[in-house]
C-alpha cells in the first residue's frame, strides 16, 4: 500500500459523551473509543505526524451537571488525553458561525430555523443513497466515510427549549468544534483539562456510528462555505465504529 504523507500535527477526538443526570460515564464505551483512537494515532505517526488527543464533553444538553465530577471519573477510568473541552464553551462560536450562513441555506420557522442541505428544501427527508457500515481501520483514515456516503438532510440550526430560550443545535455546535480544531476562528477556547495543542493540520474524530448524521450535517455546513469550507472538509477525517 502506498504510504500517504500528512502535515505535521494531527488531533484525534475520541469519546464525545454526555454527562448524564447521575454523573456517570460509560467507561466501556470510552475505553473502546480510546483504543481505536490510539490505533489511528499510530497509523498517523507512521507517516511522520505528531499526534495529540482530545475529548469533548457535552455539558450543553445537561448544563446543570457537575463537570468536576466528570473529570474525576475520567481520571479514574482512562488514560487522560492531552486536552478536554466543554461543548457549552463553543456556543458563542457556533452563534458566530450561524451569522455567516448564506440566506439560501436558511429556512425560518416560528420555533427556530432550519439549515437546507445543499441549499435546497428536501422536506426533511433523507436521500435514497444512504448506507453505512463499520469503517474498518484496514482502510486508512485518508478517506472519510461521510464523503463516500452522502446525506441530503435538512436539520435544525436553532430551536426554543421548554423555557422558550433559544438553543443552538448539535450539528452547528459540532461544526463550531471542528472549525475551532482546525484554526478557523480567531477566538480561542481554553480546555478545562490539559494544555491546548490546537489548531491542528488534520483533525480526526473517532465516534460511534450514531454520530454519523450529525457529522454529515457538519459536512453540509462546510460545503455551504465555498473554498474555505472545502479546505476545512479536506482536513477533517472520521472513523466510525
């Protein structure tokens, strides 16, 4: 197999998880994700890259839960990554991203707004060519599963919660996170644990297959941004399991 050449710094995200109401972490799941991330990291190191690891904690869905307790549990359960970030800290960057969306991609609603995939209204229906299986590590992560399986899906940009407060959707928060990792924002967000090794030249996300729809929406956001988005997409890789 031909050896691929990559830029120097690769950041690998693994174990994106929610803080549940009991402040528990699915240790088995995060260990599996970490082991896969290490395997991917070794593959990149064999190509001469410097590899760092990060975790994103979703405290946006359950903002009242204890982040300190989550970090304590992580320290007790796994080998800690280079940095840990909170998804809630990316709300302002996500809002900034929304402000840059072109009007043809936005459909206004009374309860929020919808992103129109490919700039067209698909009436919230998936395209007929959707299909995905485990993305094997035998196929190096130079190819993205998302690029090979195209989604045409409209998704919420924002919405009103039960208290009537505006909230940013998961796809937009994820797009802000990926953009930040690649140096797409001037603003900086500090990790809550470890030292920042971002931005990176290449960002890899090792995620359960359940996240593919959200990340496909991130790809739709990137595609809407012209050459800048193409650059971001080309430097974002995924391994789903």
